[in-house]
């Protein structure tokens, strides 16, 4: 993560005057004067030049001596820095830790103490702060721990359900503080779990995504949690459902729903009840195209697009098909989806909620 740094507003030339550097009008420099500093066993000069990247900078060069040792100094810094403290710290860093002054140089000691003002140290600190922030967010996210023996049983059921699932089948994952529950269309799986707090809502994941579960769990405790729109099970990540009626509410999926017709169809023919939506029969009647008005939602007589219901038209079926059509339209062409909503004078909260929750960020 890149955090913008402060704009460079302090001229190094002004800082050199404050540190006791003396003007040198005879030294080679692109902008006179150059500067020299000769105190005790330290002698350095500073000249403003243009580097190989065609950027202006101050080049420092010189020597220092100590007992029977000598060392060379050669470094450069930008002509503009963020603060006086950064300029002093940069010069002290360039002189190096190996130099021991024969006479006390106050600004040199201050610069060594203020090494945290150096730009790379500031960037490193920003990375540490960001990592700490991410750790805090990870700890505060909905998550829990399940023993590996229990997760092996859950894994077996979820993978089998994923392989036999339909396109619209989903699983709701909930944690009440003691029990982690997976609600499938045909069964409910609950296992003991421990976590810092109960999850505020249930989270819905399409059943077929559980085919990506790990075949083996390497740790004694398996972590399950929600992070950045995904359900994390150990090292596997599964995208949460985009259906606003499934996600964000602690709804449950019931397998004992009653069909609309009152008859008892087979499991393959019946769509299970989710939340307060009644179950619907899958029919094999000839598919037909029709214009679906939006007045069922907000009283207007306009239509969004042609929808193929593929069977008897009910309000619930109409609502689901309308949602699916809008999702497809937003994914294919977000701007056309917005124009379709505006041209239909459609202000249904449900439709605009679907559009706002859609992952296509540029649809608006």
C-alpha cells in the first residue's frame, strides 16, 4: 500500500546555511555558490548538480580521518526535502556511522538520532503501520476455529454437496459463539467451534464453490472466517454470494419447504425455500419471451428488458428473473445497465440495491 508522502517544501541550500556550511564561490557547481564544512577531522563540500536521471541534487564529497584511518564521503540528496530534520538526518546518514568527530558537531549527533526522518525509514514505518492495521482488521473480522477432526466430516459433506449441486444452490454459514452451522438445501451441518464473538449475520456461498476445499487440513485447528468478500476455510477462499437477499441477513435455508401447487414434487424438481421466499416448481413448459413491466415493484408501467420466464409467471419468479437479468446486464455493460434503469424511470430500491452491490465498480 502506497501512502503519499509530504511534498518537499524545504530547500537543502537553506539548511546548509543553518548548519554552518560556508559558501565556496570557486568550487565547480551548476548553481553558485557551493558549500564547504571543515571542522576538526571532517572536511566535506556540497555542490548542486544534475544527476543521470536529469534531476537536480546536492552532491556531497570529502574525507574524514581518525587516528591512522581515513575514509571518503560521497553521497547525494535532493535539492528539496520534506523537513529540516530530514535534511540533517540525510547528511548524517551519508557521512556514515564510522566517522568519530574529534570535536563535537551538534547537528551531526542530532541527525543520527533522527534517522526515522529518512524517506526509506518513513516508507518502512508506513508499511509496518499498514501491516499492523491489517492484523487488527483480521483479528476483528468474523472468524472461528474448528478442530481438524470435525472439519474432516464437514469437508466430506460439503464436497459431496458441491459436486451434486445446481447452479443456484447455496450454503449459509453461521456461527453463534459455540456452534458453526452450514445450512444446505437438504441438510444442516453443525460442529463445535470457538471464536471471539458470534457472527452478526449469516453468509451465503454458492454450493459449487466448495469443490475448492482443501483435501487435507495441515493444522490441528482449522480457521474459518470472512475476509474481503470471501469465505476463508483454511487456505481456500470462496466468493460470497452477490444476492442481497441471501447475504447480510441471518437467514436460513430450509429443506422442508412446501411447493406452491400443494403437490409433493421430487427434490430435483423443487427449488427450496430461502428466507421468506416460497418454493417454486421447475416446469418443462415451452419457453416464451415476454415484456415484464416493473409496476409489480413500484407502480410504473415501464419495462427494463425482455425476460424469458420459462414457465408460469409469479411475482417471486418475476423478481428472481428480473434480478438475474439486471446482474447479467451490469456484468456485460455497466453503463447500459444504468441507462436502462434511467430510461425506465425505475426507482425501485430493490433494483438500485442490486446495482449498487454488484461488483462492477464502474457501472455508475
